[in-house]
């Protein structure tokens, strides 16, 4: 299969080329050629790994990585994504995406991308430096996926004082080939440093700079597999499609759900849950698409004012009226998020993270309006990562999963840096 740019001004690329490049040369995002999606091909499988192989095989067909797909999937997906019911007698479920090494769904994409980039390395190539600007979960997932991986170095930039203490520890606890820079500035300052470095041709080739941000095809493709797997297993036992509610920021996870449905997975409705950042809910309510400044919320991994995958959504459903009929989106306030975290615990004994709570709230609203169909909410992170929000609401400590406890037990260290490009370059050159 070939991949084209959403902006249509770049040559078609092979999978390997699209994975290595990240962004297409015309500034667009790589997507599969349209004709390759015309006939849905998904037919199921007995496990997450098997579903991943059947679903992803056509994307790998004809590429240098074709013969490596099975290995890549087996090494990347070493943990499950179980579907668990929220309370007795309801048909509301959580698709638990937080059983990876950094306890958020970003582990699936980061580990898959790392395996692909490792498989693409030629013997004797110099070390590749992966730059990641992060406001939380992405940085830890990418660092973990590349930690001690031969041929790679990771440099994480995160905004000082803008992530929770536990998130900060999770970004600083790697060492070895991972360096963490704590920038005295905002997330946008971090991103600006990364973009400037990647855009500096001399520096980029000297240090073999690369990025691992959410627009990479290597993160989008693997994210389809847990939605397809959950819907397939559910359909096997219930003969009904599974409807999905996806907490959304940059639209990467939700887009993967829509693409999985397009490829034939038995997925019913897909509904997006946003926090107070209302760009998508406003668009789906009929307003023109308009990026907006970011609003800070308690679901901080979804604080996005210009969802970077929107171009892919427009590519998937080019007709705007059709698009508005195929997807719905709702905005959930901080007050509603907090109430849902508390209520879900008090009613069902289930603790959810603030991001997951946006989805649970949306499904509760649908239920109140009479919807009795089966719904699964993508549980995007483990609540223990957001203990400062969650614990006061439920009135008790959140049990910390073993992987997070191990990370918290390791020493943390970061280099403090002003948002200054010359200083950043000095650190990169080491
Ligand atoms: C990244 C993230 C999201 C948002 O996912 P997108 O793919 O950016 O829409 C939601 N919840 C958590 C916990 C995240 O880390």
C-alpha cells in the first residue's frame, strides 16, 4: 500500500518512507491511498496480537517491513486492552488502555513506532535523536519505548511546573539514552524549540533528528487494533456492534477508532468526548472549524485548541455534511468531570482518570436520553497518574499499578533550561 499526504502536494510514499518522515514534505499528514480502503478487509482474530496482524497486514504489504510485521506486533503489544463492565446490569464498559509500561494508551503507539524504526535501521547508521515536547503522557511513553534501544537517543522537553509531580517523575526517571529537559516556559515553548531544531536542516542531519509526535502514522495504525479487537470479541459473544466513546484531544485515538470501523470492524457509533476545549463539539454542532487558544482543565492531556489530526478526519469524510452525520462530539466541563469521577466510584466502585471521566459522562448523558445500546468508553490512562485530582474526590488513595510504582522508585533527574534555542542546541550537541 502507498501513503499520500492530506494536502495532496507530496509524492506517494511507501510505509517505510512515511514512518521515517513523520510529516509529509508538503506539511500534510500521511494517510492510506483512498482506493485501498474501498473494500473493508477486517475479519477478526482470537487475540489482540492476531487482530493486529490481520488488520495491519494490508498496510505493510509490499513494504520493506512486510516480513517484520508479526515480530513488530508481538514485541510492541506485550500487554492487554481488556473490556470491563462498569457496574452490574449496565451495558457500559471501559476499554482499559492503561496496562502498558507508562499506564496510558500512548504506550501502544510509542512502542509500535519504536519497533518499526528499529527494524528500519541500517547497520552502521549513526545514532538517531528523537525529540519529544510533552505535556505529560506522550513523553513518558516514547522514553519508555526507546529506553536502552540501540541506535536511538531520546530528548524530552516538558514545561516546568505544568505537569503533576508524579508525571514529572515519570518523565525524569529513565536515564541512559534518555535525557529530560525541564523548560522554564509553557508547552508551546517546548514545542517551538523542537520544531525549530527539526526545521534546521544542518542540525537535523548532523544529529539525525526525528520526532515521535501524534501525527506519525506509526502511532495511528497500531491504535486501531485495540478498538477492532474489543469490537470483534464483543460481537462474537453478543452479536451486536460495540459503540465507542473516545476522550479526545489531538484526535489521534478517535481517528483510529473511525478508521477501524471503515476497515470493517463491528463498531457502531463513535462519539468524541472533549473537555472545555470546544473546537470539535462546536464544529460538529454546525459551526465552521475554528482553532482556539488552549484552555487548561483537569483532563490536561486533552487540552488542545487545534487538534492536529483534524486534517485526517476531513480526508476520511470529505463531505462536511456527511462528516457531521457520522461523528458526534460533546464538551464536558471540569465540574462535570469531577462529579463523574466521584459518582462512578460511589455508584460502581470504579475509579476513573479525569480523561476517562469525560467519556463516562457523555455515555451517562446518552443513557439519560434513552440510549440502551452497548457502549465502551476508552479508558485512556490509569487514575493513579492523576492522583492529585482523583484522590480528594474519592476520599482515599488510588492503588498504584506495579509499573508505575517501579518508575516512582527509580531516581529522577532533569536538566533545567530556559526556552533558549542556542542553549538547547548546546545540550543537544552534548
Ligand atoms: C493523549 C491523551 C488523550 C487524548 O488523545 P488524542 O489521541 O490526543 O485525542 C486522552 N487521554 C489521555 C490520558 C491521553 O494521554
